[in-house]
């Protein structure tokens, strides 16, 4: 299932980026003893993992879903007063639709 929001896409990118970098750094660590391993996987691991998270998160943001390109248009649609009031409450617009490539939507979130 694909990520549905910008936040989830950025989080997934940051997780993947940091995991890949951490895995690479750990492959270079000295496993000859517990002490050597602890000494070789210190601030280099932390710093490079943080960089991987930032790069992955930035890439996630770049590919995240954006608000579709459209425009608000005045429309005259038949609906009950309750439906019109609800649409106004949700979208903040009355008598308008958001049109993308000729398709009308009640509203759009940014």
C-alpha cells in the first residue's frame, strides 16, 4: 500500500535512508571484540545515520502527493439545504467546486 500523506511518505523515506546508512556503517565496524565494536560504531554511526534520515526524508517529501492543480469554479448544483450547509462546513466554500481536468470535486485539502 502506498503512503497516502506527505508526512507518511517523509517518515518512510527517513526510515529507509537511515536504515540503509546504518547497515552500511555496521558492515564496516570492527567485530573482533565487543570493545572494538563499541569504539568503531560511535559518533560516525550516529552522524551518518542522521544524514541518511535527512536525505531519505527529503526524497520522501519530493515524491509525496501534492494538492492537485485545479481551480475553484462557481457552480449551480441541485442539493438539499442540509447537504449545501454540510458542504460549506467542510470545504468553507458555498456554490463552488474545485475542478481538475474537467472533473468537479466538492473540495480539496492542501
